[in-house]
C-alpha cells in the first residue's frame, strides 16, 4: 500500500512541481531520483532531501536524448535495484503566434515535452514488465485542449495524452498503469517567468480566482502512484481549479 520503498524517477525535479512531487513521494517513503538538466539545482535538491533523511540520488540527463535517458535508468537500477514509478514532468514552452513561431521553437518544445516522455517510458518499461508492476504518470497541461499562441506546446501536450492512453492499452496486462495529469495554472518558476500581462489575463479566467500550488499536483501524483490505484489507467485528470470547463 502507498509508495513506501517504491523507486521513483521524476524528470525535471530540481524545480517547480517536479521538486514538490519528489519531496511528497519521499515523505511517503519512496526512494527518489532527481533528474534535471540543471546540475546545481539537482545537487541542492538532493542535499535538502538527504538532510531530511530521505533516500535520493541526482542524475543529470536531457530527457530528449536517448543515450542520456538510458544512462539515467541504468544509474537508477544500480542505486536502488528497481524502477516502480516514472513521473514524466520535465517541460518548457516556446510561445508565439503561428505566424511568428520558428521551426526551432517547434522542435525544442516537441522534443522535450513529447519525445522526452516517450524515451523515458520506453527506457523504463522493460523493468516494469519484468516485475509486473509499474506506474507511469505524465504531466500534460490543460493547454492540450488548445491555446492561442501555444501551437507547439498544446500539440506536444496533446501528444502526451495520446501517449498516455497508448501505454495504458499496451502495458495494462503487465500490471502497469499509465495516467496523465493536466495542470492548470500552478505557481512555479515557469509561471513566474511569464510576462505580467499574460499572468493577469490568465488569472482572470480562473473560476475560483486563484492559481494552484505545486503540492496540488504532487498530491494527485501520490494518488496515481499508490500501489492501491491499480484500476485507474489511461485517464486525464485535470488539476486546474475548474479552468478546463471553459474553452481557451
Ligand atoms: N506551472 C504551470 O502553470 C504548468 C501548467 C501546466 C503544465 N505544466 C507542466 O508541468 C511540468 C513542470 O513545470 P513547472 O511549472 O514545474 O516548470 P519548472 O520550469 O519550474 O520546472 C521544469 C524543470 O524541467 C527541467 N527541464 C527542462 N528541460 C529538460 C530536459 N530536456 N531534461 C530534463 N529536465 C528538463 C528544467 O530545468 C526545470 O527544472 C511541465 O511539463 C509543464 O509543461 C506547468
């Protein structure tokens, strides 16, 4: 029951909701892998976790690079002996109108937000199949429904929803669930970096008027990662304060 002694890789977990998720899973007894491209932030996060007595290692890896992902998985097995939970969280956004976006904007967004989760899922699935148990949790976005100025990001996140459903269908018979969280506005460094004008426009559309915290996502991930949540798979769970009830 729960996630005690389960091994979790959380991509992009040196910041934002990934970091909050790592602390949430570790607080509940999981052994965690802090992955990111930001080495200093990884070291700081691992140090804070170990200071609290949590079992954590850090792995620098760009999730859009197959060799780096495979190395991260090997390092996890070497350190902890298994992989039970994969949280595909790392992401970024290049926004702009269809007219202004460049080919590079498209490539980098799709490579990190969609190819990354594919590569990580592919790299862990053999271990999960072997042990007949696993949880793959993908972080999409409410923006997968479509958002003006968000062509690459919305398209990549829509792909994450399809990937989630496909993995659920392919791997269900091995005791592996695959679910997707579609966050709305969450107060993280990614959100902080948006222009004030964009932030006030988006905040005004929140049904409850407020934006969410990293722990709103971390708690939902804890639920989906639980050994007991075996009959929930292939789903998109909106954690957005009701924002998904409206169109873009
Ligand atoms: N904050 C929001 O309002 C919001 C809303 C919807 C969805 N999301 C999604 O939630 C996830 C986490 O976002 P956040 O708000 O916590 O952002 P964040 O910027 O705080 O954290 C993202 C982390 O991912 C890391 N990262 C980026 N590229 C990487 C790569 N190639 N390999 C490994 N790590 C990489 C970054 O270094 C960073 O530490 C993302 O997938 C994002 O698209 C965020």
